[in-house]
C-alpha cells in the first residue's frame, strides 16, 4: 500500500526525494574533494623530507609564533650536531631570503636558500642536470648555484642552465646544476628558488653570521625523540644555558608539522561536509512537509482502514515505510550523482578527489536516519487519528 501510494504521485515523490538526492550528492562530493585536497597537500609536504628534525632560533610560544632573539644559531652548531649526535644521517644549516635574480634580459624575485651539501638529500631534491655543491665549495665560499625548475623556466626558457652565469643581487654566480620539479603548494613553490653554499649566502649575499634553521635527519623514525633530546642538550651546553632557564632555540620534527597540516586539512574537510549536510536536513524537512500533507489528504482512507481493523502500528508502519523509501531512493541516486560530480571535478579541475566507502556509508546512513526521524512525526500523527473523526473528514 505504501508503494502504491508513492507510485500514484510519481512527480511529488521525485521532488520530495530531490532534496535528499542533492544533500547526499553534496556530502559525498564535498568530502571527497576535501579528502583529495588533504591527501595531495600531505603528499606534497612529505616531499620536503622525512624523519627530519629542525632546530630553529628563538623561543616557541605556540604552534605558529616564536619570540626572543632569532640570531642564536650558528654554522658551528650545525657542525657540532653532525660530529657529536649519533643515529643521524645528515645535517644541513639554512639561511634564506627573497632576492632578485637576473639572466640576460630576464629577471625575477625568487628565494635564495643558503644550505649545506646534505640539504638536497635531506629535503628530497633530486638533481635534474649538473650536480649539487660540495663541502669544499661551502668552506671556500664559492659563488655557485643550483636552480629550481621554476627558475629554469622563468629565466632560462627551459634551456640547460648548467655553466650559465646567473646574477644574484648584481653579483655573478655559476650555475652548476638544476633540480627536478616538485610541484607547488598553495602558499609556496619549492621550485622557485636557488641553492647556494650556506657560507656564501651568509657572507656574500645576506651579510649575517647566524643561521635560520638546522635540519637533522634521523636514521630511523623511532629514534627521533631520543635525537631531539640529545640535540637540545648539546646546543644548551654550547650556548651556556643554565639549568631551569628557557632555551634560546626550539626543536620540532617533520611529523609534527605534517600532523598540524593534516589536522587543518581534516577540519576543512569536516567543514565542507557539515555545510553539505545542511542540504540533507533541508531535504528531511521536505519529507516531513510532504508526509504531513499526505496524512491530511488521506485522513478518510486512514479512518476506513482503522474501521475495518487496521492497528495503530500498521498505520504507523505504512507512512514510515513511505518516508524511508523516499530517503532510500534519494540516497541511492545521490550516491551515484556525488561520485559523478567528484570524478568530473577531478577531470576538469585537475584536482585529486577521494571517494571512500566510509563517506558513501556516512551519507547514505545519514539520509536514511533523516527519513526515519522526519517521517516518524507524520506517521505517528496518522496512527493516532480517531477513526470516527477520520471517517467524518471531508
């Protein structure tokens, strides 16, 4: 009887289900886009190196803010870590600033990063052409540079840059290599930078004696906490920091940074899903509205059924089945539509989307729950009708 009633009003049934269809499709597509963006961001961040411990100057107040002097770390601190800390596979000090680069009649503002010879391996930069600089070139303050893929494209028109003379702030640097492209993050393009020996960057470009970060790579990820402890103790001793006084530096690892971005991306995904879920709620209200209209229209029918022996439970079941079936119908069509939208966005926009079974189950389960929740009140109202008054209803 429930199915016959829905079939008798096909257009109304479809329009009622449309709210659920749009809601389920929105939830699936939004969450899949958010999960895809999260996965892509974390994959790109992971390209910057794994098992990395970073020592930075100043005092860390919270996740994003630091205070105190930022000139407390030196190149000698990096050499000391490399010499005395066990269970590590490399150390690279860093200094970096945005500077003007020029080649021929082309110029650009790019990041100039002064690093040690181990940096390319630590940060997962692969050499495309030429080579990276050596420890001897760091010690002799050589004016050599390794350029990123974006710099090659902007200044050298994708030609082989090795052996060319690149001007950095008006001074000549010999390009000895270029790196393979990594791909840009939304806030930073790792390919739009050049690498020079850290000593050269300090003395010849930036005019500084300190370093802005020291990257340390652990041999095994399970050793990270022990290495962090050893690094802290070593640098505190080198900086003559007495017991009980705050350090003039802080140590963090790549997994903390990765988790931080992962949490932010997950929050963004939940926000998208929450906004999309509002349309599901609107669809549920639509079901309640139509079911209340249906109860009013069929009051006399309910009275007749009760008069010939239909129980309250059976009336309740009939109308509840109608609302749940509409939710099932809307949920099923919405799943298909949501997957199509996700794939279309991925194909047209070039974004990664991840449609997981858990997302589909969540959206479908939510749609059915809404059908039960918003369908129960009209069904209960129909079940409670007085048969005499229902028969008298015109």
